[in-house]
């Protein structure tokens, strides 16, 4: 649990549960979530290529 708290402080999350979400997923899934979020915020201007 100490490792989670250290990472939480480093990334600036207010809640450990937020940090835990990112610690338990694969890189591929994390990248998928990031891309989806950017597309929602930026719209059609977002493209990985």
C-alpha cells in the first residue's frame, strides 16, 4: 500500500483509487483510454499518425 501512496503523491491524484486504476491495467488498455479521452477533448484534430 505504501507504493501506491508514493505514486499517488508523485502524479498528484487526490484519491488512491484513481491511482490504483492506472496501476492495474495493461499498457495497451491504458493507451486506449488515453486516446479515447484525447479524442473526446480535442475532437477530430486528434490523430496518432
